[in-house]
C-alpha cells in the first residue's frame, strides 16, 4: 500500500512538472508572438507616417492606398505606436525626441546656443 502511494505521488509530481513546463513554454511563445505582432504594427505605423509626413497625403488618402481593411482609428493607433517607438529609440540613444520642448523652440535654443 505504501509503495503504491509513493508511485502515485511520483506520477503526480511528474505530471505537475510537465504542466508547469508546458505553461512556461506557452508563455514564451505568447511573448514571442506578441513581440512579432508589435514589430509588424510599428512597421505599418512607420509606413503610414511616411505616407502622411513625407509623401504629403492626408490620413484619408493614405487609408485609401491601404485598402478597405484599415479604419482611421486603427491608423491613428498604428501611427502613434510608431511615434512612441521612434521616441523610445531616440531616448535610448540619448537624443531628445522630435518635437520635445516648447512649441517652436529648438534644442539649440534651449541649450543656450
């Protein structure tokens, strides 16, 4: 009887470890998927920003170029995501984000140059 109980406890312990390992693996896969989704959204947002800021399109015109699946609200979210990512990259490099400071004041003017 005691031997059967020990065997059962070992099986349960092994199964518990399997559950924990598989859930940890799932979490890794979910994080990787989420990172890939975010990267794709940032790239889409950068392309939208280029359409508007570099090519001079209105948001409505850019939406027409992107097809029927993209709505203005989603386009705004993607463009903001790209802006946030751009600012995050500039801050990581020790640069001031574009447009930082008071409106119309350049970084040079704020530095006293």
